C-alpha cells in the first residue's frame, strides 16, 4: 500500500490553464472521489496521476517516490476508462492478461492473477468469450479485472459507470465499493454524479474552474459546504439561494428575506465580515410547508414534485423568489395553494463571494 501526494500541480494546454496549483494527499487505502462539472479539470488531474498527461509544474509522489517523470507502466497505477477499451479480437482472459504478458510476467503467475480477479468479479464463466458476446456491465467488469491483475498501488476510475443504464449503475457502484474492501490499494474515482460521490467516497474532492473548492467527507461537503458553488452542486434538489440583509445585533444572525420576512439563524454574528453582501442558502429538507401565517414567510405553490417517500413543494414568494420545501410523501398540497414556510434555523447557511458560514457547532 502506498500514499499518493499531489504537490502544487499545474497544467496548461496552449493559453488555457486546466489545473491550477492543486495539492492533495490520498491515504494508502482511501477511496477518494473527484467530483465536479464538465471542464473543471478532474479527468485531466486523473490522467496526470496515471502518466497520460505531463505535469507542467509541481510533483506527484506515490509511496514517497516521485513519479511525474516516469512512464505510466512504472508508476504502480491501473486505470479503468469510461469506454472499456477492450480488444474485440481477444477473449476476456486474453484481455485481462495482455498487459501482464507485455511486461514478461511468468505464465503461471498470470494464470493465478487472472483466476483470482475473475473469481472476485464473478466473471469466471466469461473467460473464453469475446467482448461482443457479453453485456456492457460485464465488459466493465472485465476492464476492472484487467486493472486488478496488475496489483497496483492505486486504482484510477475515469467515469466508469456513465455508459451503463440506471439499474446497472447501482449494481456496479456496489461492486466497486465491495472491491475496495478486498484490495490493498487506494482508489480515485472521477465523476460528475453526486450520488456516486456520496455513496462511494471516504472523502470527496469538489473541483471547479481548475481548482479544488472543498475536500471533506460526504456529509461534511453536504452539510457544511465551503462555498456557494459546492452548496449548489451537491444535493438534489439544488440548495435554495436568495439575497438577504443582515439585521439585529444578537449573538446569532437575523436575516431579512427578499419579501421582507424575518428569519432567525444559528450563524454566529461575529463570524461574518463587516459590510459584506450575503445570500441565504437552505436545503429543501430544512424548509417545511405549513399553514399561512404560521411560518417565517408565505407564498403560492407553483409546482409539486411527488417522489414517493417525500414531496417537493415549489413556493413562489411575493417578490418572485422561489423556495423549494419538503413535505411528507402523502402530502395533500396542490398547485396554487397558499402556504406558509417554516425554516429550521440550524439548517440555514450564509454565503459571500469567498466562503460559506454555517450554524455554530452545538447551536
């Protein structure tokens, strides 16, 4: 097992900087997910670790050894691509063993590794078939098996589930999580899908505009987002945002919403910079519909989204702001109803252009 260190790494294509001074450490058996929108730099960073892209500035170390100048085959990493990249004329066994044969591993050792990986992935019955004779999910398992037989220090997954249908994505996600428990190696998984990130990661690295916005456990990223971008990108539905004014001088911040309503929070007033412009951030589960006049504000229901176990209620305030609230799965609320909204003060966040401010610990 080996630790990965990325130290002040940058990458430029022509005049465009695609990775800007990124630093990160991944533990020896940690599962880390790079999460972010298309074009944020996450796949480029993964390819730099793998040796498929050069490093313009900075260092990459695996197990304390600098590897950014080494060819891919000497780094001790194995990569699983979005497109399976299997050789169509080779059998599953031949695909899995091809890389080992190229580096002159003994035939008996190749057979041992392929058999062990096939058993782990439950593809032993497919070893004599060719890629065209197996399903997309089975091809992805073969691609993962090809990585396993290398016995690497580090597995790299570049959006490996994006070509699978929804049901198969869920199953393969579970298989990858179980695989991580069986192998003595770290894993880095690139995705733009927050569900994959939340369910797989020990830590999530949220990327935006070629930089890291936040590193944290899934619930740290979800419940205490470092920036407004993280708050808006992680979570379904998207966090509610609205410009607000800070009022009062109590220990906790009081807000005036765009429609003039007042809202108490559990954000420490002393934590805020003076004279800043802020916007409210609150997730749907921290806003509940209630009778008009009983909540912090009121509005008119413009859409109801029934999800079975819960109902999302889109409420239009008098100033034109829309707030999404969460009600019970059997909610009787209908479009055009007048409703109040009751906010959980501990679930209210504030954001400026730099960072997020959250409820004080224990408040």
